[in-house]
C-alpha cells in the first residue's frame, strides 16, 4: 500500500499551522514520519508554493485545493484575505510545480469540502460556496450562505460529507454576535443558548 503524496502535504500543512515561523520548515526526508513496511511517503508541496496552509480538499479529478494565507490566528483589519490554491504537478513527477489561485479574499479558512462543482468553504465567521462556472479553474461565483458563525479561533471547521449525503462539521465554542444582518442559523443559536 502506498501513501499518496498529497497525504504528506496534508501532514506538513498541519505541522505548519502549529509552527510560528513556517519559513524554516524542515522538509528533509529524514524528518518524515516512520511508516510500516509497504508504505511510502514523499513531499508533494512546500514553500514557496504553499504558505501557512490550514486545510486541503480534493476535487473529483483528484486535484489538491489548499486553503492558505495570513488570516489564521490573529488577523488585523489590514491583513490580506486567505486564498484557495490548486496545486499542479505539470510533469507528473509527484511534486507540485505550480500553485494557481482558485479563489481569494476570504476570512480565515478552516474547512473545505467538495460536492459536485461546489466547493464549500468554512471561513470565519462565514460559510461560503464557490464555483467555477466557466471552466477556467478560477472561481467566479461566491455565495455566502451563512454568517455569524463565531470567531477565527473557534470557528466552523472540519467539513466532511457523510454517506447519508449530509454535510458534517465541527464548531468551536465561540458565540455569534447575533446582530441585525448577522444572525447565525437557528440550530447554532440554540446550541449557544442565544
């Protein structure tokens, strides 16, 4: 059995979320986890193609879409928005050669999940769907379906489609603001006691 290259990228992404200075991430093969016999691990992407990745999702073509950017943890009003990039392996050697921006301008992204042609994005305090309607691999439709779902550190995350066709997610303990024009869905308000 072989662990695919994007799997290691995902592991590396989790580690970079914990490390304060990701510019010094050690990608030496000797630093990779030890695997049981029959498994293989390799690095698919690292800086400068990815910077501060927070999550990854694979579309129906098997392409890796990575949420990344400066919003994670302590964004300020002038902090640029997060983006979602497609990692592309042009020469099919198992290493990403290019990162193409698929969507951008998000608040802190903590979850991605594909369903058909829709990419569901948990971007605190919003929940958004993005679509590429003209097939150029750049999202051209952004639909905010919910807002007021908590702050950056305890936001909606862990999106995953279940076998029952429902979208499952995790939600931290931050309450929404519940102000006019910014009201979370009723199940969230009930959970929070608001």
